[in-house]
C-alpha cells in the first residue's frame, strides 16, 4: 500500500497548478472589459458553483476511490453507459480538446507580441507547438513532468506580484481614467457568470492524489476548495490591476490582454517577463491536456466506452492513437482561431458549455446515488443532504442559459453544442446498444466498476467471451448439420 505523505498544502498547490491557464487571462480581460471591476461579482458566483462541484466530486471519490476512469466510471454507476459515453466524449474529451487549443492560440498570439520583428505568421507558432508536443508524448516523454510545478507556479507568483503592483498603482505607466467602481447592474453581472466559470475549471484533477495524501476524506475536498480560493485571489488582483492600466475597450477585444497589461505596467521589462512566463505556462498546459486526454481516451477504450483502437500503445507505452487524435484536433482548432480572431471567444464559450454539462451530470450522479445507494460507505458526504448538488444543477443550467450577454454569440454557441451532442447521442446509442450490448440507461453495479481497475477483470471477460463465442459457433454448426441432413433426406 502506498505510504500517504502529502498534506493539504501539496493538494492545494497541485490544484492551483492544474486550474490556472493563460486562457484564463483572456477571460479576465473580456469580463473586466465589458463591465469593469464589477466582474469580480461574476467571479464570486462562478467560484461558488465550482466549489459545489468540488464537493460532489469528493463524495463520488469517497464512494469509488482510486478509479483511473474517474468521471466516466462515476456516471456508469449513476446513470448507465449511454449518459457516461455522451458526457465523457462530448463534455470532457471535446471540451478539454477545445480548452487545450485555446492555450495553443494564446501561445501564437504571445509569441507574435514577444517577437514582432520575426514577422512569422501566428498559425505557424501554434502548429509548431502542437507538433512538438505530439511527437514527444508519442515517444513517451512527458515534456514538462519534472518542471510542471515550477512553470505553473512561476505564472502564479508572477501574476500575484504584477496584480498587486497594478492594484496598488505601483507600475511605470499611467492610470487609465475610467470607472473603477463596483456598481455594475445585476443583469450584466449574472450574464458573465458563465464566462467567469471558465477561470476555475479543473479542480477535479486533485482527486487522483487521494491514494497519496493524509486523511483523504478531508484533504481532497479541502485541497480542491483551497485551490479555487487561491486562484480566485490571484485573479482578483489581476482584475483590479488590468483595469487600472489598460482601457476597458482594449481588454474586451484584445486576444492577449495579459501582454498589454505587462507592457503598460512595467514597459519593455513587463513585456518580456509576462511573455516568457506565459509561454512556458502555455506549453505546460497544452502538454498536460494532450497527455492526460491521451491516457483518458486509452482508459475509455479499455473499458469499451470508445473504440478499442484508442487503447493501443506503442513500444514506449504511449497511447499513440489517442495522442495523435487529440493533438491533430487541437492543431486544427488552433489554426482556425488564429486565422479568424473572432473564433477565439466562440471556442472559449463552447469549451465552457461542454465542461459545465459534465459538472451538471456529476451533481446528478450524487443525487441519484444518495437515493439508490444510501448505505454504501462514504468517508466524505456533501453537507446539507442533496441541497448543494441541487443548487449546483440549477447553477450549471443557468450558466449554460446565460453563457454570453450577446444573443447572437449565445445562439451560435447553442447551435454548435446542440449539433455536437445530437451527433454524439446517435453515436452513443449505436455504440452502447450494438457494440457494448448493454441497456442504455441501466446503471452498472458499483462492484463491477470497481473491478474494472484490476487487470484480471479483462482477462476473465476475454476468456468468457471466447467461451461464449465458441459455444455459439458449435451450436450453429450442429443446427446447420441437422438442417442439412434433414433436407437431404427429403430430397431422396
């Protein structure tokens, strides 16, 4: 058994490093550019909804600890294979692919601002980044495995320092004369909650630490909540700093607001400082998405939620089919969003909706399992019964409904998500009914899902399938033989 050595600080630091991404800075720019400093109220509400998700994930992990399939397996137990395939492929795999592509887009924009003298087209930077990450991951090299925390924390510390400097008017630039009050109207604030949600996604990635932390029933939920709070405080200073030194109009429309802020705050030094740190963080985050999604798809192929080809690994143990599929998809989205700048905001909203849908179903899993399996041991339970998951479902539905204040953008996001889920719904129906050959909405027993973590499970089921196929073939041959003999006799 693994010795538990990690405490709450380690869980929080891991969560912070996983939640924060440079595309979050784009959201800060958009939100504060639209309604000014009142955007912090949207952030507080989004923080609360994400904290509710953290509590629901903690309870599911307490029921089914140390599952490598995580969210997919929770939903298998909660609502059956159809919903599990639909939400994991549609909500998580596609959502994270879009999320990762945004990091590649930020990389292209940042490189162009950091090295304008090179006159290299932005899509080239994005393509080069994706190709390098794909190749290295297929060779079994987790490029940033040893420096992942250093890179992530460099961005966090830098943003804390620069955010505080901007908030306290300590920069070299001039303070922009604009309304810095917190008197935004409730409609505008609530309308940007869905946008602010994107700034806090990913806290559930703390869950895999549960075998290695002390008192996981406390440390895992506290680590997720703590990491959300730390990220919120850092982003809070960034909002105040950004609006002090960059105009609302530029924040709302520029694809690299953090670079504008670095230049306005500290001049050339600020441009280099912010540029280098954010580039390293972008590479780290994009690498994490491709690596983690590759292994996630491989795991889903192993438990027959997606075609088995995705579970194929090369001689270095890398799930190369999954990595290449995710990497190529991200590269296409990176090129599209760099060529057509208006697609950047669109992709951000789409990624948010996909991720919100996953969180919504996690809350539903908790609610259903409370009624269906009330006596199953849980070393952590969401407080106040099912009230928090119910509020979480309502909050997630509201964020989807109000994903953007602009009705035209909102309609486009809805259409894109609707079409995607219709296609995935057809795929999920056909896959579960004819490939998995399981009832669409019949939950899988929790013991079977837990057994999926053991290699013997697959060896047994493979042997069982071979025996069944062998018996069926023998029976068919006997039937055909009898039918053939009978017909021949009649002919005579």
